[in-house]
């Protein structure tokens, strides 16, 4: 089994006022894109709805993780106003501070902060 780095949803506590929040934008992928994505991921199954994993208030396009691929990059959906497009992006290699460096759940070159900079991710 390849190691999947899909973040777990639902266990994150509600952040207190003023804390860093995740972007609330999401897209439902059209059937053809879901089929195209399922042909590319090792699990053979992806969710039709994708939530942006960047921080709330970020600029530019939204990026939601579709799934990890078996080797190298992960499959992301990218959207702004119109429909989403599927893109393969390498993982962000930046890690948190020692002694227990955490990995970032985003992709190389993403905007804003790394996911390990917010305890609520
Ligand atoms: Zn977003
Ligand atoms: Zn990062």
C-alpha cells in the first residue's frame, strides 16, 4: 500500500476566534473529471467534492487535494471562478522546526503558510 497523505477531516476542533482557519472554498468535480482522476490514482477511487487546503484569505486559485499518486507528485484540483482542472503537483518539502519536524500537506510552491504552522490542520 502506498502511503497516503490525505489529511483527516472531522477531527479538527473549531478554532477560536482569531486563529488561522482553512479556506472554505470547495468544488464538485464533474463526472468526467472524477473518472479521469480515478484512472490515475492507486486507490481507484476519489471523492467528487474537493475542499481547498490553503489558508483562509489566500490570494489566487484554490487548490484541493484529490489523492496521492503512487510515485512522485499528488493529484490536485485547481479552480478559481470557473470549473476545476486536474494538475499533478510535487509535495511541499518544507518541514517544521526540530526536534520533531512535521511534514507539510501542501504542494511545492504553494501560497501562504505551511500546514505545520497551524496546529488546527
Ligand atoms: Zn482556497
Ligand atoms: Zn508547505
